[in-house]
C-alpha cells in the first residue's frame, strides 16, 4: 500500500517499523512521507521558479535582438531579396524574396515523373500584417513554404518591415502585390500556369482584393484563416465581431492613430486577440512553461519570438481596414471602390479559390471565412454563371494560429493542397468541399497518392455553405446600424476632437507610449539589461546542474495541477459570462427600432434582402453562353471526346480524387504532348456542355471520333475504362461507362471496317 493511503486506512498499524522496513520508500510513516513529498516539491518548485525566470530573461533578450534585426522575421528558411517594395513607384514596406530550398527539403519524387519536365508553377506565400511580424507561413519545416519546396515548386515569400513607408495605403500595398506577381511571372516564363498564391489571415483578404483588381496575375488562390465576411458568426460564439460596435465604431481607431502621430501600433490588434482567451493569456501559457520547464522552453521561446514581434501600420491603412472591412463589411458585398474607380468584386476572380478554415478558430470562424459566398451568390446557377470555382475545407478543432503554424496542418492540409494544385486548377466552375483521408495499407491504388493522405474533392451547393454560415437578416441589420453609428461618431471625432489630439502628439511622447504598451512592458522590463539578470542566469546554471524534479504522483504536484485547472475554469467562466453580456448588449442597443430607422433601414417586414451590385461583375449573360456552348457541342477530336466521356461517367457524383486525376494526367500525356494545364479550358467547356445537355453531349461523340485512327480510339477507350474503375462505381456509373465505351469501340470498329473496305477496293 502506498504510504499516502495509510492516512485514511484504520487497519494500518501505527507502530514504527523497523530499520529494514525504513530502507524502502513505501515504509515511511504517513507524516514522514508527507514531509519528504513536501521537501521534494519545495525543491522542485524553487528550481522551476529560477528556470522560469531565466527563460523570461532569454525572452527579453530575444525580443531586444529581434527588434534590432535589419529585417525582423521568424522564417525557418534562407531567402534572397527579389523586389524591395520601397523602390516601387508607390513605395511600401513590403518585399518579395525567393526562398532557398534547404538540403533536407528535397522533393518527395522526381518532378519529371509526374509533371512537365523542368516546369513547375511557382508558389508565392503572403504573410499577414495584423500586429505581428512576418514569417508565420514558413515558421517550421512542416509549413506552407515547406510543403511547396518538398513538392519541388519554386517558392517566394512576401513579408514586410516593422515600420510602414509614410503615406502608404492599403491600395498601395495591393498594387505592390500585383507588381510582385508580375515579377514572379517574368522569372518563370515556362511555368505551365500562373503562380499559386497562399494568403494567411489578413493577407488572405488582401490578396483576394488584389485578385479582384488584377485577376490576370493569379493561379489558384489558397486563403487560410482569412476573415472576409466580418458580420457573420454564430450566436453565442465569435464575440470578436462585436468589438467595433461596442466601442462606438472606428473613431477609437482614428484616436489611436492620432496619438501615434500617424501610425497605428499593431500591439493593440494583438491585445484584441489576447483578450479573447483570458485563461491562456493570464495564466495557462506561462503555467505550461513553468510546469514543463525542462522541455517547454525551446517551443515557448520560438513562439514568443513571433508573438512579441509587434509591427506598425499607417493610421490611414488601419482606418481603411476598420471602416471598409471590420465595421463596414464592404468587401463581401462588392462595395469597395478604388481611387481609379475600379470596384472590387470578388466575383471577378477567375482563378480557383481554396478556403481553409476551422471550427476551433474563434478569430476567423467558418462563417467569416465562407460568408462571402452566400453574400455574393443566391444559388449555384449564379456561381457557375460567373465561371467561378471555390473549394472549401474545414478543420474540426485547430485554433487560428494552428492553421498556419501547426506541423500537423503543414503535413496534412497544406501538403495536400500543394501536391494537388493542378487538380484544383482544372476543376470546372462550381462549389466543392475538400477532404483528406489517411493513406493506409488498405488504400486502393496507394501508389497514385503523394504523401500520407488522399485528397478527394466533392461537389457542394450554396445551400451547404449556407448551412455552415447560417445567415441572419436581423443580425445583419444590427451590424448595419452599428456601421451607421460608427460613421456618425467618426465624423464627430474628426470635426471636434481630432485637431486637438494631433496638436498634442509629439515624437518622444509617441515613443514612450509605445514602450509602455501593456504587451511590451513584460518584454522590455526583464532582460540582461536588468541589474538582477546576471544573478538569475548564474542561479539557473547551478539549478541545471542539480535539477531534481518532483515525481508526477507527488501530492503537492497534483494539488498544483488541480489549482491550475481551477484557475483556468474560473477564467473560462468569466470569459463566457463576459461574451454573453457583450452579445446581449450589442443586440439590445443596435436592435432598437428607432436607432435602425435613424440609420435609414426600412422596417424588417418591408426590407428586401440585400444583394451585391452587379454593375461591375464580369459574368457572361446566360443566353449568350448557352448559345456558344450549343454551337461547340460537336466540335473537337479525341482529346475533347475522351474528357467528355470521363466527366460523363462521374457527372452524378462529380467527386475529384487525386488517384483518378493522376491516371488522367498520364492518359492525356499519351493523347497529346501538351502539358496537363493546357487542357484547363477544354475540361471546363466539356463540364459545362454536360451540365447543359448531357444526352446531346454524349450523342455528339461518334461525330467527334469520326476522323480519329481506330488504334487511338481503342487506346483511349482502354484509358477511360482504367481511370473510371480505379475506384468503385455505382450501378448508374457502370451503365454510363458501358455506354461511352460502346460508342468508342463502335467508332473504332466502324473506322477500321471503312479502311478495310477502301483497301480492298484499291487492291
């Protein structure tokens, strides 16, 4: 029996055991054992406290060194500068660098085996400028950059300096991003497609704006954890969307920018993130370091280098973002107009858009990542009419930063997106959902799969996305009222307060306020510059030499964990109560009929659902497009006929699986020496023909095959059979496959018979 259990066991004798019994740890009397446990825990607690203080000292040193770097970043890769944004006609503090592939990140396969030899499209990763410094997209080897390099793609990274160029605007940054992509395209003239672009968080919505302005520069676009529809969210969750309304709108943003003498301190944005989870901010993050001080320090310091690297924005940039996006929600409604009169309509984007979000993300929940789809499109026909392709993927529980930082997402989602970027680029117009399943020994045709997961992409409808977003007309009315109040308060501030605030802003005062920001003080106040730092460093070295951690079953250690759990639970209860109160107050204030009437909103029963302005949307009129398609119904040869047949067999389910795609890539390679991406328009046209009239499209196949040599038709039929049966088919699909194979074989035999007849006549 364990000695601690003897305290409550009346059957245990209280007689002192003999000396031989005392030689074993289980023979101590209860009081003695408890005393030994207390002594062990006290020693351990003291040592952990010293080591914890020393890690905090290292954090301060790291913070100071990071600030003094020429280009502070947390990239885990070497890079060389390609374009300095400060040299552009409209200078910005952004830069384009080329990532130098390290020796340990060689491609998993020979690119020539499955791609056009020597030609792989480049990837460009854009990092978010949302309070922190750059590098999160390449923070680890298993990251977005690592996935692109491992697949053999040239990779570029767009980062930024801590201080903006005076006067730069969001529009300037968009034009710089376009210039960066122009340079990448220039450097890769033999690329089979336009650069694939990845945008994280803030960079996600910004590259979507750039793509709406210059759609000709973009290949597939992957936006990860990017909030685009800011009013969206689930009731009882996602409290961050209420912040603008609870502060009275964007006047406080203007005040902060004025107090910063024209600059907005990104530390305030980081503090907003910190406030979402007080348990982690106030306790859990540091406690986890303290409790696991022997192993946790490297991970903690690595993350703190990023989390403590606060950057600045120009006040005009931050004001634009808050007014147009956070409070105004104008991007998802197509109501942002550039200085040259161009309207930013996301429906103008012609490249496939991949949206990656997580149900565990409280900063960018799925409704905010996907809500723009339901804002812009009433139904599937409207989305297809705009010739747009959207793929979304959701994670069950990972948090916001985990979408970009977690090694698990780097090894799974990001590697799958990168490895199958050509498949994504070839998808016909429509809405899809991506799934990644684990590759096992039982996976059929595992040799056709790259990596450890199998990507499949299934058709979805606007209603499927609407079920996730759960649009709420009444909620939108409240947010629209908050936007009105924001504009009113901002106007009052600018008229009566702003001139006086700007008079009082001085450079030395701005610098002092920055250093005294609550998030910077812990970093600034404890480092080697502190007079006691050297003593703590020496004590930590001695502790490491004599380290004696307490056993995990030590009762005092268990009490410590129990106390920590109680603190976390209490702070979570506070957070939930706070968030519920904020939501209730927001809904009460901005739901008042008189305030909504003052904002110019019609009564709820008279209001028509808001729809985006179609004035600048580049979609083809339905009637004209259908006429064009019908005229092309009988056009094409063996390639068009083969693609049409493959799409016909899978038209009911429409699932795109990377195994079938890799086989189809090989088939098209035998039919033509063109690269796979040269078939992009062919595939989209054939898919639209099948949507328009499947029977007429299949009925046209014999005419398309009439001039093709019989051997080639027969070979194509065998390829179609192999690709279609790679995975199991249902009864309808088997019947459709038999139908198209009959057409191909019949065409082959008819052509062969005609040739034989002609040969006999000649003889």
